[in-house]
C-alpha cells in the first residue's frame, strides 16, 4: 500500500511504484512481443489514488517523472499529499 493510505500497512512511495513499473515494462518488452494489459483499483484516500494512477500512467507512456508540486485549485484539499 502507498504510504499514508489509512487502510494499508505498507509504506511504499510513488518513486517505489514508479521503479517497479519501470522494471515490469522493461522486462515485458524484452521477453514478449504481445500486448500488456495493466489493471488496478482505487484506494481509501482519493488523493493518493489519483497521484498513484497519474504516476503509473506517466511511467507507462514513457514521460519524464512528474513534479510533486500540485497547483492550487478549488479542490486542493482533496488532493494534497497525505
């Protein structure tokens, strides 16, 4: 579980998830010529869930790492880091 998830007992960071996804993608691309389907689910903290999915999708499409800065907006309190 992502650090800060009220139901999780793990203490993983977004960097650790990003690193694991990178290893998975590299291994899959090296060993397979088929398509990869990546599934996931939500979480108990909507901010953590949104950040983790944004990080994973960013890694999957091969973009550089995302910034930790979240621009101020009307719903900032729902998405601020836990």
